[in-house]
């Protein structure tokens, strides 16, 4: 699903931001959008947090369903319509 890819991309960006804070004491999102307390920075932080919650569901999904693979295990890997 496209929402899974978007959520994962935003989660990766959030992780890079947290790594930047931890290693360099530099908040990338805060510096781009006016500090950690600015409204837009807080909105971005909330969106990244929601994406993290969404990505928890990726751990519990069947890989065939989430990858978009149309193969059926009973058909020995033959694509079905």
C-alpha cells in the first residue's frame, strides 16, 4: 500500500532527525521550521509519531499481502488473475 511507504519514509526521516539530535545536538526539523516549539514543527513531530504508530501494524501483517504479490501458495508461484 502507498500509505505504508509514505509512513515508512516519514518514519525514516524522523529517525534521522532523532539521530541528528542525539549525535550532533542539532534538530533538523526545528532548524528548518522555526524551532521545536513552532506550530509547524510540532505538527511535523505529531505526523511522524502517527506514522510510527501506523508502522507498528507492518510487523503483524502477512508479507504476501503487504508486498502486493499476486502469487498464491497453492499455485506454486503461478500468478493468478
